[in-house]
């Protein structure tokens, strides 16, 4: 590994860059598809610092979308690692060979950020470009490998639950929780149809109380249409008639096995960035099919156990 990618290098480098930028804290922030704005390396900032709301999110949005320097002086109130509160924040895009590779964030205590400060931060961002371009490529590759390994393990755990769980209720609860992990979802629900063809939520994670009470007939609404057609769907943005207006993307797949549609599974997230595509839809559809088959098996096993218990009771009574 080269010196540029060494953590000691970055620690010393960020301290030096903070002095150049006349900042009390400084950070290199990357924009990740699944996680939004993520701190890559920082000086004098707590590890839990978030960039997802308020002035930081607005300024980072401008930096990544418009490639412009921007600042907010006053009312920022971001805590630094040394315990002080920053009053002002500035962001400059980090560009290398016309490629946007990140953003440089500067935080200042006790004074506003002026035009000279903003211009200076832009010059410092230019210095970061080469190091960040090299480090960013390696970091993203490592992150993708870690994500792939995590998802592979989550899928294996899901299949283990599907193949081993014999209690229908436990099967639904455990697969619901595992689907949230597999797809990085904020909400998952499994709806089953009753004898009258009405779908109701039987298991959920991350749903509101109102959403848990949702009922749909086969053919009614999005869930009902998926149950009727047997075709999985991917939805983006606000969906008219949807049970969660805050969901940015949703996938709905039918629970089909043995020529029957047992219900549907719904997976959603609230992140601004797109997470799901056709590959994820196909993966959910396959998982839903496996869950449906396992549910039929579990219900048959449960009935067999109940028949066995009743037979034992009758045998004891007949003695």
C-alpha cells in the first residue's frame, strides 16, 4: 500500500490541511450510492458526525450536483471532537482530471466564513484531489467487496431460515427480519391472503401501526395487483395510494408455490439514492418463491403435528 493510502499519512495530512484552510475541523466526504454522504477521513470531528440533514446536506448537495463552493455562517451548531461547537461550515468539491471524487468540508468556531476563506478552501480541495482519487478508488473497491461478502452471508442466512424453520409464524418473522438485512431495507412486510381473498399483514419490520392494519383484496391496490398477476414490481418515488409516502423505492413480489399465490412480500427504503434494480427485483422474487414453498411445508408439518397430538389424545382416552 502506498504512502498516500496510509492512515498515518491522512491523519497528518488532514491536520495540515485544516491549518491551510484556517478551519477548526475538516473532513473529506464521499457520496455513496447506498449510504449517502460518508466521512472518508477527518480532523477534529467525532466519528458519529452526520452530513445527512441541515446545512451540511444542502452544501454537499451543491458541491456534488453543481461543483460549486458554498458556505453557511451562523446557526450551524456542529460539535467538534475537542468539544467546541462550530458556528460556520463551508464545502468545496474535490475534482481530479475533471472527475468529481468527493468534497472537502471545513468547520469554523467563533467567526463567519468569508469569501477569502471560501476561495482558500477551494485551493486546498485541489491539493486533495490526487490523494483522494487514488485512495477513493481503493476504498470503494474494498467497500464493494465488503458489501458483497455481507450480502452473500445475509442471503445464506436467509436460505438457512427457509430450509430449517418449521413453525409458520417463526418462519414469517425470521424471514421478514432477514429480508431487511439482505436488501438494506427500512421496511419489510409479508401479507397473506385469507380464504376470502383478502390480504393482511402477517409479519413486518419497520412499518407504522397504520400500515400494519392495511388490508387489500386480490386485485386491489399495488399489493393486490401483484398477488393477482403473480409478477413482481419495482416502484420509485411517491406512489398514489401507497401505505408509506416516505418510501423512495419499493419492491413487491408474489408469494407463489404449488400453483397458488399465498400473498406478497414488500421491501422498501427511504434513502434518496437508488438501491434497487432488476437484479434486486429478481432476487426478491426468487426469495419470495422459496419462502412460499417453505410456508406450505411448515403448515403441512404443523397440521401433521396437530394430527399426531390428537391421535395420541384419542388413544389415551380409549385405553
